[in-house]
């Protein structure tokens, strides 16, 4: 069925529904929005009986003489602090008299087809109004004359609800927003495990799980970026939920700056889940007639386990978050020169790599850091987006022309948000970086953050990048961001707006991205932040792929890509084959395994192909041919996680075409084992009634999914001439193509 939003007037009840989910809330007698239900789809009817009230000691009540109606014990849509609810609120507004108490009550609502855009912010979208329905519920605080629009959109074909909030000041006073949650979800129990994606540089998005308990559990960023430390995503899963069965709620934030996701479990075991801009160093001045729009939060329910949740996010992100020319287009196989040369390159050296790359089937050559300004190391040149004449004496356009004559597309690395002190830009504009007056400034990687709250700074960077883009006729841009924000202050803003700097910085990044992507719609953008430091849904709106991690070791990438797949599709993960010994871990892994991991991403190479022997070059050529044959399936098929690297020395996953006629199964070993048990792997997503061929043997889909597929190898027993397979080794891997007959 199509998405529907039904208002039952007799109960003042709203029911958002499609074939998969229901989301139900109602309006109380005094205009508060009470949450009734979120989960698997329910029929249309009155659910007022789900509002539970009783008299409790030490409770405050809303109405004189009434000992039942207390917001402390009710599940709400948009809670406030201080008027009988003592849990964390969805909004807090500081008023001119110093009060932070508010009382927002239902005023009106509007239901319509489709989904509106968010001004200046990334958000999911629809291409046809019949793909979704939206309700805007308007609340008003009569005393301070502030109105709030709560936006809910339910998608027709996905178990997805999007949420955001718009605040308008209709008074003659100035107010200050100190807290605003884009999503508040009050759940009737706390019987959940909290799953988050956490880590650090080079080990981003590891899966961490804990049991919800009374008190507050949270993840956040205070760094000005979404960060490698905590991704803006949380899943609440039932304890019995597995990858492929059981209930789970997933939430994420379409935002690239400071965020806070928290679950507050009270002493009656109800759970309040909130997603929004971090309150840390946040205060937004709302002058008369001003409006504030919160970023979008996304809510997914699955009763088909974590993998069911992931597939919903994958489809949504691939088709209704990523935009433009490259959204679902085949991504080119690229080679990046960074780990091949670092700063030590000449034009001829680059061309030598490019010629070999063309011979083995690479389609795109990417020149990384070091091509601009006085950039001979990481201490100089950032901000000077003009060609380094010592490195490329005939200019970037000349190099690009030669690369194209070889038969490759051409791309460049930029770090638009940064500046070195040793640069022409810094010498001409020493006040353009983020700093607090009269205080020392921290550096990271010898660089400083440009003040993207300033339109003048953004305009300057756009003009410089635009000149290079047009001279080189770029096909691809890698946008890097290699440090976080410190001494956060903007000379552009008055004292009472310094709490806006973190958010305005992110809005400035979006503004430059929007201008570049709209001016140059055919360029493929890849985001990067020291690898995966800003791998978030917000940037997928502008760049359909992101460099997943600076850690390019294949075995470490198993955990990184497995964790990333909880939320993000394969098509979004930049994944490259790099040199061995690996530059991050000094580990030596087989060339085969390096490719078998990188296939499940936006595929490429990060090495000097001329350092490989003829046999290895032939293997690379075969790898690229395989990827080109199956990249559409790898990027748009349904992805299934089968064995977790966080639970054993093995990893397995597979991807299945939409028509279920073809699939690719991958199995990876970390450390080898001797005399280990026989192993069968239960596959997923196939047609149980079809016959599939694997390695020239026939299997039914039912057998592969119920009895399993044998992944036993020769190391299970003694190696001899009768072993069916060659001996395996540490870091071994296999790929199977599964074809329906």
C-alpha cells in the first residue's frame, strides 16, 4: 500500500502507516502530543487505550485536583522540561527574562503528499509525490509567541520515517534556542541492547553493543565534525534479535557536525530516545521573525533483524539521499597516487603510473595531495589552490590533457576547509581561520581551519577551486578534511551568537558543496576526513561515496566495512587495493584478498603499479575485469552479512541481485586454523525454488539457505595429493559467483 497518514478526529489521533510500519500519536486535552505506538503495521482504529496513567507518589500533576495526568509518566512526541516532566526535553529556549520554561500546545496540522526540502541542509527526498506522505503539526507557546512545526514524512515502500523541526519567533522579543532534538521517541520499555559504531582514526565504525540500563546512554561529537570516534547512528535491538530475525529500531542523523544521540531510561523502565544537534557550545539567537530549521533525523523499524534494518537504510541512501549524475551510475575504477608517491612526484612519474594503469583497465587517475602552492610537505601550501610550478611546470591543464590522451579520466585532491600558516592565503588573510582573539591556537597536521561561517571565505575558495576545475576539466574531486575544530569563535559574529559557530560552520561546508555540485553536476565527489572522520549521511547528499578509512589493510578493512554496512550501502564505501607491507600496519596480505575485500565498495588502487611484477599485473587486470563485470550488482544488490569479524576469525557476506538470479558470496580468514571442523554457511536472499550453480555444481536455493553451503577448505585435514582444494593460509579469501540456472 502507499503511505498514509490518517487523522481520527474523535480521538484526535494521528496514524502514519504503510505495509511495514505504524507510527501513532495523539493530542491530549491540554494540547500535548502523546506517543502511542511505533512498530510493525497495525490496522486503523482508536488506540487511546495505550495512554497509561496512574497516581504515583512524589509526582507532580498538570491539573488542579487531578492525580493522574503527569507528563513524567507519559510517552510524548515533543517533551519539555519543568512542567511535570523531569526527563531531558526535546527543546529548551532561553527567554529575555531568563526563564527556560515553555509550554507548546497543539494548534493545527497539515497532511499532504510528497516531502518538502530543507533550506540549506541535506535531507532525503522523493522523485514523485506518491512516494511519501508528510504531516506538519504546528505547536504554539502563547506566552512567548513561538511556533514550532514538527515534520514527519513516511515513505511508501520503506519502513522509514523522517523527522525535523522548524521554529519561528513571532514575538517582538529575542529568544535563544539552547537545545533542540530533531527526533524524540518515547518507548514503553527498556528491553533493548544499544548498538553503536565507534572507534578512532584507522579503526572507524567498530560495532559496540551494551544493554540499556536505567540512566542515560549516549554517543556524541564535540569536534565540529561527525568524527571517527562515534558515527551518528544507533540501533536499539531486542536481546534475541540477530542479523536476520527479530525487532530493531535504527536512528541516524543527516548531519556532519556536533551531534548527540542518547537514550534515557527512567526508573519505570521507559526509554526516551533523542537525536539532534549537540547541546555542547550550542545556542542559537532567534530574533523577531527569525526561523531555525533543525537537521533531519531518520527512523527505521525492522522485524527482520539488523540486516533488514540495514537494507532499508541502504536503499534509502542509494536512491533518495544521494543525488545527481552519479547517484546510481557505475563508478569508475580509480588509481590514487598517494601511497605510491606521497609528496615525491613529477609529471613524468605520474604519467608512468597512469600508462600502466590504463593497460590493466583502470578508468580514472587521481592526483592526491602535493600538486598546489608551495606544497612539498604538510607544513605549507594549504589554501593556495593554484598549481605548484616546480612539480607541474606546464600546469594542471597540461597534465590533465596528457592523462586523457592516455585514455583515463582525471581527478584531484582538495582540502578546501584548511590553511597552513606558510601559505599565501594565510599571509594575505591572517584573520580568516577559526581562532579566539588573544588566545593561542592549536594546530593539527600543521594546519588550521578556515572560518566557513564567512561567505567571503567560501566565495574565495569557490573561485579558486572553480578555476582549477575548469582548467583541468575535472571528472572527480576528493574533498579531504584533516583536523577538527578548536578555539571555536567567529570574528564574523557578535558575542551573543558565538554559540552558533559550530552549526554555521557545517552550513558553510554544505553551502560550498551545494554550489560546486550544482555548478559542476557531472563531477564525481568523494568525501574524506583523514579517511572516515566525516563519513555521515549529511555528506552523502553531496558526495555519493566517501573514503572509508585511511587504513587500507584488507584484514582491518573487514571490521571497518562490516561495521559501516550497518548503515551505509556498499556503493558509498571507497575501498582500494594498496601496497604491501601495508603502510598503516606493516602487514603482508595476498593481492587476491586485498581485491576480494575492496570489491565490496567503490573500487580502486592505492599503489604504484610499476612496482608489481608481470604476474601481479596480470592478476590486477583480472581483478578489474571481474569488478567491471559485477559492479552494478555489488553496488545495487541486497547486501547480507553472514559471519562477523567481531565474533570470530572469519568474515562472510554476500550480495544478491534484485531478481535473485545472481549473487556473489565472499569468505575471508584472518588467522588460519589447523584441523578445524567442517563448516557450512547458510546463505540469504535467494529464491528457495530456484536452482543455482556454484563452481559447476547445482544447488537449490532452499538448500543453500537452510542446509547451507560448504566452505570447508583443505586445511581441515592433512594436506596430501587427494585434498580437493589447495592448502590455505593466513589472510586467505574466496569469492563465489552464484548463478541461477
